[in-house]
């Protein structure tokens, strides 16, 4: 095993290539107890992809977690708070979509191994690979919990999951936000191969890549037309007691699947039209709640004063 020679030191990834010409990428987000997809991780991923795309003797690419006890817990939601407008969010999404599309388009077979939690952006990056291996551990969970924050998948996961599991299953995942375990992931087609535990992932992934003999597999979209019956059923099941102005995400998710069910790539790209407004609305609510709480506290404990355009809190 030797270094992939990215050209610069990596803080968040280990990138090596073995004697079979397989590149092994291990994510180990620095400074975090678990893996999350922050901007620094993405910048390094861009450099890794530059190298992979230019390497002529590459036979395959495999990704694993470099941390024990989980795969990737999603995007770093704290970074979204720095994005002030829907345009800012859309620009960030476009950058990540570009990276994930490049993983999907790698000219060699690619696979990912998941042991533990792979939710939100963690599942979305996993779905960019040709083949998804998971462990049978009861701790292995795959899901899209974004609806619980008032948003939806934003890194292309809606289309890639829809491609594999179809209308009903993808709506259940995205609208409820409930993760699924290993057996259900295999049963629905969300994941491809089940292994015993984390120690079994490397060998199973290596064997699969070598068996491909350099030929990239083609993933066939399960449904070429959205299941209209399931769209109606989902609206009846999930939207009856919701007010769209208070809880817009479930309705937006169902509309999104209905609008783009003809093409998984269009569905993934279509997230950029929907997600930013949901995200900005969520952040606005957070700020409103915080400001309201602050004012209630101030009414009881402090007297507000204005100085140079900023609100200062002075003790009464």
C-alpha cells in the first residue's frame, strides 16, 4: 500500500493505492469525534478526485470510514448558518453536487463500505459509488433525517436513492426521516451486499472490484416513471394534518419526487431548486426563536440599549 500522492498533505482523508491498483479512501474528519462533511473535507475530496481522474493505472476506488463506530453522520449543519441567502446555499450545493457527480462518473468500478451510521450527507456520498456494502451490525443505519430539521436531502441523495428503491420507499425514507437497518437496506435495494462486521468490508470490497475486471457496472433505474398511486397515498398519509406554511418540507419532498420521477439525475439536480428556500426558512425560524427567547430573558433581567447599530444588554 502506497500513498496516492495528492500533491499536498491531507488532514481529513487517508488516500492510498494498493498492489491491485485500487485506491482506498478513508475519511477521518479532523477535530470531530465522528465523520461529518464540512467544507474542508470537500476541498480535500476535490484534490483527491483530481488525482484519481488523472491516474491511468487505476483499477478501482473504495471508500471507508477512518473512524470506528460509524460511517458519516451527514453535513456539518453549523456551516449552513454561515450561508445568508438562498443563493449562497445553492452555490454551496452546486459545489458539492459537482464533486459527488465526479465520484459517480469515475471510469473505474467504485464501492463504499458502511459500518454504523450513514445518514443525511453520509448516505448521499455513499450512494455516489457503484456498489454499497454494509455490515449486519444492529448499529448500521441508513437514512435521510433532514425532514426533522425542516429540510430535505440536498447533496443529490433523493435521485440516487429513488433510482435504487423507487417511489414508495424513497418517500417513506425522506418524509418520515426514519433510518432503516441493514436487512431492510438490502431488501429494498438501497444497499447491495451484506457482510458480517467491519473487519469483513475490505476483503469483500476488494474481491468485488477485482471481479469487475476494470469494467464499470451500470445501475439501472428501478422506475422510469414515478408511481402516481404512491404519490397520492403519500399526500393522504403524511400531509392531512400538516399546515404547509408551518411545515413545508414534507409537501416539498413529495412534489419533488413527483416532478422528477422520470430521471434520477434530474431529481438530484432538482434539489438545488427546492432545498435553499427550505434551508433559509429554517435558519430564519432558528434566529426568530433565539431572538424571541433573548428578548424574554432581557425583559426579566436586563435593559436593552442601542449603540452603534448593535443591541447591547445592560444589567438593570
